[in-house]
C-alpha cells in the first residue's frame, strides 16, 4: 500500500484525510504544515509531522496538497512551485462515494470528496479540489488548481480555466467559461463567460471587483500542474 502525506492541516486537509481513511487504499502517514504550533500535535487523530519541506525527506511517500480558501485560492499553486516535486509524487484522492464515470479523467494531486459526480467525458486537471456534492456534467473541463466548493454544479461543456474558484452552491450555465484565477461567489448563477482574474457574484452573477493581488500574480506564472489533461 502506498504511503501518503497531506500538505496542510486545515479544513480541506482534514476532509481529505477522512476520504483517505474511507477509501482505505493509501496508508496515511500524517499532515505537514508550516505552522510550527501544530507540529507534534494530532488533528482528528492524524499526526502533524512537521513543515511542508519534510516531503523531501520522505521521498517514498506520495503527496497531496490540501490548502486554499476563498481569500487565497492560489496557495496550492505556490506550494507546488516551491516544493518542485516530480509529477509522479502526487496522489489522486477519490472518496469511495464519488461517482466518476469511466469516460472521465482526473489529474494527479486532485481530490474528489464525498458524493461528487462526474457524469461523462469530464476532464479534471491536476491539483483540483472538488468538494462534496459537486456535479460536473458531460464534457466539462476543469483546469489545474481549480476549486469547486460544496454543491457547485456545472452544465455540460462548461469550462473552468486554471485556478478558477467556484463558490459553494454556485451554478454555471452550460457552455460557459470561468476565466483563469477568477472566483464565483457562493450561491451565484453564472449565465455568461467570466473573464480571468475577477470576482463575480449574484444571480445573475456580475463583476464585484478584481481578484486579490496574490491570486492575480498567478495569471503571469507557469507552474506545472502535472501532465496535461
Ligand atoms: C464573493 C465573495 C468572495 C465576496 O467576498 P467579499 O469581497 O468579502 O465581499 P463582501 O462580503 O464585502 O460583499 C461585497 C458585496 O458583494 C455582495 N456579495 C458578496 N458575496 C455574494 C454572493 N455570494 N452572492 C451575491 N452577492 C454577494 C455583498 O452583498 C456586497 O454587496 P453590497 O456592496 O451591495 O453591500 C464571498 O462572499 C464568497 O461568496 N466567497 C465564496 C465562499 C464559499 O464558497 N466558501 C466555500 C468555502 S468551503
């Protein structure tokens, strides 16, 4: 059984640890987090072994990066860049209740939590976070480092570009694109394309403002998310 280290010890990381336990196909070694106050403690019974750079000492273990929130959803991309691991170090974590169709593909470093559904020919890139009850329908394409919060739903042929964040319960109309590193607020209804690097919200969703600086910085970077999907 392959060993796994989870980078991060916050909410998303804990949910991923639970998915790993429920799936039972990886041996969870523990969390790594740069918050030194957590070192030597346990979260939900899982040890926090040390800082993120410990991945280099535990080179036999697979890794999944589970950080990111709506205030800074570029943190996964920054960590991938900083750690510089080979693509094959990254595991893909899929909760046993996720319904992933045989015609769909999920990239390395991505996490699919409980009860999400990928209906047909869905392509999910690398280091993507798919929270519980997300529904991705036929021909959707989700770029590297994207995040779908719980209950988000995409119509057929929708596209989330690299790093896009779709808030909890948001709806994206079929054939619509959410641009790179843009965020759609919780409960929003996206009826038309969202340009890159913007925050949109409401029903119908409208532009609120530009994304925050650390996120906008990612628009100009070339972090490798893993093999192209
Ligand atoms: C869109 C979002 C990023 C805006 O956050 P913010 O920049 O702090 O914005 P504010 O709360 O100051 O609100 C700014 C305006 O947008 C409106 N607004 C904020 N979020 C909204 C939403 N989701 N839908 C509709 N309107 C929204 C506010 O009512 C406010 O309007 P006003 O200026 O007319 O009063 C945030 O509300 C959001 O939806 N984040 C995603 C949350 C989520 O999905 N979390 C899952 C984590 S697991």
